[in-house]
């Protein structure tokens, strides 16, 4: 879903998109080959819709920290060994040692590395991060919450400065 300025706002279901179209609150920009049938009409399933009126969205509310968001940010790989099996969340600085639940302190870890690190700092057990964790950019929620990336989205994500 795009704002009236073509800025990406969120990823919504095709049902939600059709409701917005039928209420004339949005317009279809890109349609898929899928068709939804009602009793009297057929509708193309939209891939990209644009709201008719501008919606102001605070930037801070965009990317809440969650397990799924952490996994997506880290590309579903352990940040210590690179494994994609038995993934968990690890606090770089353990909470018992004053670590918080921030983007910069939480990473994806496999169960084995998480158990090895335990309640210690990575340096204490000769473990290093593959890359430093950071908070995602303002539009990365699109990449985090979409199950698949449609080619029709790419021009609008590039317009917002997202690399796809």
C-alpha cells in the first residue's frame, strides 16, 4: 500500500486492498493475474494500491522490534555461525548484565551458539558477530512483513530509497 505521495506505507492483504478499492479510498496501481468473484462482479486482485488521501504516519511506529523482524533483518541466519537451523533470539549484552531489548542489542542466533554464549558477552567465549546489528530503515518494514516480493513492487520501493 502506497501513500498518495507513492511512499510505501505497509503490506496489506488482498482482501484489505479490495475493500479500500471498493470504498474508493484507494486506487489500483498494479494488478495481478488473480481474480476474485462476487455474486455479480469480478475484480482483479491488486498488487499495489495507492491511497487517495495523504496519511501522516510517525516514523518511530514503523518498525517495532519483534522476533520476526529480527529474523528478517538478519536474513534468517545465525549472526555468530551463519546457520539457518533452530533459530532463536540472543541479547549481545545479556539482560542480566544490563542489556536491553533494542535493535542494536538483539540478534538472530542458532540454539547451539546461544547455548554456547550463555549469560556472557561474545568476547568472553571467543565469538564474534558476522555484522553489527542496527535498527532497520524507515521503509524496511515492507521487506520484513511481506511473505514474497512481487516484481511489481520494485519501482515503488526504489522510489522510497529501498534496495531490492
